[in-house]
């Protein structure tokens, strides 16, 4: 008696989403998306300012 192999389960196709993408906040709409550091002290901010200041601003 031979048995037929079981068919592989089918994965559902991804659903199309017709939402307005501009209604959602993107990662660059936040400080974190632009690489801003939200934590820190005044001394840390000054150090960062001095580290990132272009040489022609000395």
C-alpha cells in the first residue's frame, strides 16, 4: 500500500497595504533618526561641540 506524500503547507501571500505612508512617523522624524544624542550633560555637550567643530571655526 503506497501513501501519497503530504503536500507542503502553503504560505499566504503578503497583503497589500494601502495606508498613507505620510501618516506614519519615520525614523528620521525623531532625534534618534538623525543620530542626535538625547542624554548628556553640559560638559559632554561642550566636548562634543569641540570635537565636531570644523578646523576653520577655531
